């Protein structure tokens, strides 16, 4: 878990959709979420605002809170806004006032915002299905319905499922086809809740049962239910207070992970169906609070892997699925600074291993019965990072990164009984855009078909089946974009900006070629993240067309701290080099201005979560450079949060930001932490969002940032705060209600740029 911008996603019908049966190494997919915004009580402010007199912003009261360390005194007048119970009436009232003020300021353009919402929603094909995944005797897929916020999890029997799969297979759907069966309908489940999200959906190996993890609040604390896949009848009692890390160990047992009081995944449990949760046996307890547990299944379905990881160290245990009572065995030992991820095929475990020396990872194999007899299959390469691997009975697929782009290399493996000593003849998959995004997708282990998802800034999310024998690839699904979208009208490109130290920073760009002039007069939205080695690869977002089709240039700055250029890219943007993340972003903005993609007067910026820290930091450093900024669930109170081990993620992230209980880090974090660096100066227009139940970045960070900024800033630009009172880190949970966030963001940006037509009407 980390301060993540968006859940990992596959889109169908415009919904951020969680892949059904998550492929093992892509499993850290945390979810989506949210809920209905509570209508603010301050109607009077909203009513006032439609007249010429602008409403006055809420002013948070000041209560002096002194914090002292290393002889340094900080006074936080808004510390009281942090309320762990999330029930303090004074705090809730302040948040409601902020929401009402935002509504009041935006009320004059509400009609336009509603039109943007309708425009965005109008691009979605509301009734749709995901690419069916062949698994055993069924096709599994998710279905969305006209007007419904959530998905249905479905399956359909495959008439002759023993026939070998082909990339040309299609799921039969005619009147003679076996009927569709809805295993679980989120729309029904969600009725009782403001927020509803399923974080894991796991079919038992014999396809008879389904275990799923449900969050009804947005706080990412789940309840696991087991149901009969056919009758939907509950099986046993639910498991409560657990994470969404969940796997079957055979047909009669589940393995899951629970969290400690700071929501750190610390214990892994074995649950026998039918027994009481209180009787479950704890397989491992990670007591070190810098570490969190992770759980994956091998593609071969023979092993579960339980990993304990910090930001720089990762070690793995295995559990044989057929003998869960044997418990865990060490696969890779705990060695400080060594990070391993593993998988299995035949007589071998495959180990991806990273160290300071081999920073971009090497790939090893070892016999299952002797994990110390390792052989190097792919040696370390300074220019190519091994990101992930996926195993098949005859193939090894390696997801790599080179020069800022994802790559897929495929190797044919020797017969299963033969020794594994080396690999030869990598085959590379070719992609169609100059910059793009590729993600692993669940595939069938026993087949020769690799399924992956693909997207670019102009290519909607696509699912391909690639025949690893013939090299043929077949598009199985591409998200439908209604409303006359034509990808050939959009240009996407890569540029490189020089950072202050000369490092070349990649930028991905997209625009509508008939609308932009590229003479410095076009508006731009520049997006950034730059933390946790996360790669913010350029992918498609249909709602973004509402900006592109109004002549915006959209760009992503792939700044240091992210993983786009390999491990060192990350290392050079963390700890005592964190400020590279911010200065890289500023360098990208200046480059884009110099190259006439935009001007300061029309440059808008956006970041979420740790990307919200980026936005807060660059606003303090260069408030003159931007016209408007959007900071979503921003991690802006870095120093105070990282000094407080009772806040979730603090302890596990001392290896990310540094431990400010050490003087050097204290003063370094203080030098950029956005709340600590707000100044009496002019700032651009700013929109800040938060979710009350967010457990990754507390809502109070955003609230404190806004309250203090209001008090200090010297300009009359907009400063708006929207706190979802019924949601967590990923905003609302419904696919349409979530679009309201985009509509608000775009209306805010267009308002700041004075681009809202006086008629108040949208495109054309
Ligand atoms: C708990 O385990 C004990 C011993 O294995 C068993 O006798 C008992 O029935 C179990 N209780 C429940 C509620 O599963
Ligand atoms: C396991 O492999 C190591 C390293 O090759 C070797 O020294 C050891 O003898 C092997 N152990 C067994 C039980 O084969």
C-alpha cells in the first residue's frame, strides 16, 4: 500500500474495473472507491453566490499547537483539523463549509459543469463486457449495464473446453450458446451503501466457489465472503477486518492477510472453510513495522507466495497449495537491501532479484527442492530494467523498461523435465504508438497465448491475445468511445527536457492536431507523480477528450522518483534527492513553455496523492509558473505525518521519504513539505480534493494545507477544497458518480483560464 494516484486499472465501459482474477505479480492492485457526496449544509452561502457579491471563504479557527525537535519549533495552528474518529462535529462542520464554498464559487458555471459531465458520460458505451478470459471450463468476464454504476461478475460455460485455445477464439453468445450466469452483481450489493467496492474476486480451483473482499466505506478494510458460484448461497461466516490480499489454497482453504492498528498488513492466516475465523492459524507475523506483507499465487497455481517487503528489502516464503498444513518455507532469505519477487513453473522457482549493485534486477532460477542452487537466466543490465515476469508452461514473458518505454520479451523454455541453464532467442512484441502503456493481464498458464493490455494517449484501453508460437496478435477488446472519436485526429509524442543537473526528463504529449497552434497560445494540463518507482505511463482516458477537444495540450512529466527510466530514476528522486522530483517538474514546465506548447498564463498542473505533494511543493517553489493547479488527495503535510508513527504508512515509508526523527531528514523534509513552506505570496488558482475515510493520506493534510494557505496567500485567485465525506483515497465508487470529479476539475480549469463560454454551453 502506498500513496497511490489511481488504482491499477482496466477500463471497460468507462469504469475503472478490477481485473477478475488477478494475475499473480500484478496483484497489488488496490482498488477503486467512493461515494456520494453529502450535500453541504451551507445552502445559504450557495444561494448568496449567484449574485455579483462573491461568497467569503470559510476561515478555520486557529489553535496553537507547538511541535519542537532538534531545537526547531513549528507552530501548527490547524493541527486540530486532524480527527482520527472522523466524527468531531467542529471538523465535519468546517469540511462542510469548505464544500459549500466550493459549490458557491462554482455555482455560476454549474450548468457548464453539468454539460461537461453529460459530455464525458456520453462517450461511454454503458452496456458492455470486458474481454472474456478463458479459464478451465468457463469464460469469465465483467458486464456493465445501461445506467448502472457497478459491474456484474459473470461466466459462461465453454462448450468444448478441452480443445486447445487459440487467439481467434470468441465467446459464443448466440441463442444456442450456453447461458450467461451472473455470479455477483455489485449493483445489488451496493444499494445499501454510499460506497461499495470489491477488492478481490477469486474463483476456487474447481470453479465451485467464489471468495470476494468487500469495502463498504472507502477505508480499505475488507470483509471476505465465500459464496457458491452457481446458487450464490453463502458458505460459512465472513472473515472480518481483513485486507483484499486473498487466495485459495486448494478448494477448501483460503489464505488472507490482516492489518495491525496502523493498517499495516502484518499477519497471514490460513482459513479452513466452515471453521470460525477465531480458529484460523497465523502462518506468519511480521513484527518489523517497516515491513508489510503481500500475497500472490503462482501462475502454475501450485504455490502461494507470501512476501514481506519494505521499500528496499523483500523476501519471500512459499506455501504448497496442495499441502497448506505444512505451512510456510523460506524461498528467498531476508537480507537487507535485497529485493526478490518469485514465480514457479515445473521443477523451478524463478526469482527476480534486485540489489544496490544489480539495481535494475536480474533473473535467476533454482530447483524447487534446492532454493540455494541458483542459476542466472538474465544478467543485470544497467539500461534495461526487469519489471515483472509471467510464466507459462512453455514460455517465459519478461516485462521490461528501456529508454522510458515498456517492452515485452518472450522466451521459449526447455521442456519441463530438462535443466534450466540459460535462455535464448528473445522475441519482442511490437507496439503501434511512439509512447504507450502496457500491463500484464491474466493469461492461461497452460496455453501459448499471452494476454496483455495496451493503451496510449490516443489509443483506448485494448486487450490483445498474442500467440507466442506464431507471433500473431489479435485485438480482443478495445474500449468503445462514443461521440465521433477518431484516434487519427490526435498526435502523441515524446519530448525530453533538460533538468537543472542536465538529466534528460521524458515527457509524453498528446493534442488534437486540428485544434492546437503550438505557438504558445494553447492551454495545457501537465500531469506528474514521481514517487515509489511508479511508472505513470501514457494511457488513455476518455474524459480527457473534453480538454483535448477544447484545444488543450495534455502532457505527463516522467520525473525522477518514478520508475519510468529504471530503478535509478527512483533512487535519484527519493530521500535526500527528493527535490529532484519537484525541480524536474518545473524544468518540464519551462521546456514546454520554451517550445511553445503553452505559456505560463495557460499552464495548469495536476497530481494526486504523492503527486499532490509534487503539486504542493512546486506551488511553493514557483507559484508564478502556473495558472491553475489541482491537487487530489495530496500528501502535503509530509514532515508532521512522517514524525507520527500512529498514522498509517508512516513507519513503512521511513525508507521512502526518510526518517525525520533523524536530524538530517528532519530539516530536509521541512525544506519541501508543502504545509511547512506556504508563504505570504501570490498563488495560482488551486483546487484541492480529499476523502474523509482515506487511510493512505489523511483528509486533514489537505484541510490544513487549504486553511493555512487561505490565511497566508496574497492573491484573489480561487482556492477551493472539496472533501468527499463518504469516500476514501480513490474518490467515489460508482463509475458515473466518479466522473463528477473530472467534470469539476475541468470546469475549474476552464474557469481559471476564462474559457467558459458566456452562453454557458459546452463543446460546439
Ligand atoms: C476450532 O478448532 C477446534 C480444534 O480444532 C475445534 O474442535 C472447534 O470445533 C473449532 N471451532 C470452530 C467454531 O470452528
Ligand atoms: C543445494 O545447492 C547447493 C548449491 O549448489 C549445494 O551446495 C547443495 O549441496 C545442494 N543441496 C542439496 C541437498 O542438493
